């Protein structure tokens, strides 16, 4: 009578195959996270329904992009592709919520000229706005020079009234990085208009939503978090930067304030994005009064 005798060599061969398959999978994931995911740009479209929004703003489109960290994982070709994607949406307003620069990258005069020329090619029917991220303080003067050349209004604790196909305006304000400056939101939103029905704040760090106090803000557009860079399904974001708390990407609401956090376009020291592609946000405003 034959007996089935376990073959140790066969078991060892199977174990080797499993280990090799595991490491092969890791190499594929690393390659995807380090190289290929940066070539893929996602446009996240969000409808924003505001009953108090002036009827003349019905259909307004705002495009929001953030955290380029130019020279880390985004080079000239990637930035040109990003701008093509922005222009395809045909926005009324374009918002950049900071960190064009990276603290570890020194830009050449050629890089600066490229940024001026390329960001100028972003098209917006009404206006383009930008704020300073914490990395932009590496060379604040150059950052403002680039953005103003590109027709962006750099808001430093300032606001503007926006008029769109009508007499009743909304207000958009911007604050510099809260890591670099003390802020006074009450002063930031001061206006000669006696009654403004809708207020938008551009802020680099999403933690600003916890610092509003008595200041009325209807909508915050922020970035800084990079979406946690590495996202593990059922676990969540792995790398949580300071001043982000649990506000990593997507939609949040606190009391009467809504907030969208962009997961950004670039990377920082860890040049990886896993299950978290670079993205641009498109907001469409509707009035259902």
C-alpha cells in the first residue's frame, strides 16, 4: 500500500514562489506609486447647492488646484498637462491654494521664466486667485512675482467682491499659511458691502476650519495635506501632515461651513502617491431658489 509522504522540497519551492510573488507585487506597487501615478490626473467634480446664492451666480464654475511642489515629482511636462486639464473645464474662476515651491528645491531663472509663462496660460473668464503656502515662503517675493505675472491676484489676508452677470456680489478672501502668520479673519473679511450673501475663504491648511470663531464663512477651499500621499483602503491616509488633523481630502462640514480639501498635485520628501492620484477640483454652483 502506497503512502503519501510529504515532499519538503516541494513545500520549499512553493514558499519561494509565494515570496517572489509578494516582492514582485511590492515592486509593481512602488513603480506605480513612484512613476506612473504622477502621469494620471483626476478631475473631481462637486456640485455646490446654495439656496442663498444670488441667482446671477447660478452655474458658476470654480477650478481649484493646489500643492505643485515644482521640481519634486512635477516637472515642466507634467505642469503643462495640468494646465491643459484646467483649461478644458472652461472655468469662471481659478483658485490656487498654495505651495507652488518646495522647500528642498532651488529654482533656476529658467524654471522661474517657465512658471511665469505657463501659469499665464491658465484661462479664467472672471479672475484667478492664489495664496501663499508654507513652502512658498522659501522665496515669497519670487512667488508673488510669478503669480502676478500670470495674472493671479495674490490674497494675503485680503478679500475681493466678485460680480458675475448681475449687481449682487459674493466675497472671496484669502489668507497666507497659518504656519507662517498670525491671522485675523474678522479683518480679512471686512468689506464696504453691508450684506454679502456668500463668503468663500481660500486657506492653505485645512485646520483653519477649527479657527473660524465667530467669523461667518460659507465655503473653505484648502490643500496642504496632499491627501495623505499613501491611501490604504479600509485604513485611510497614512501620512498626515501638521495642521491637517483628519481633514485629508474631499468634503467636510462643520456647523454652517463647508470645506473641500484638495489632495494636491505634487509630492514632498516622500515622492510616492499610492491609491491617491494627483487631482484638480471643479466646483459647480447652483441656486435652487
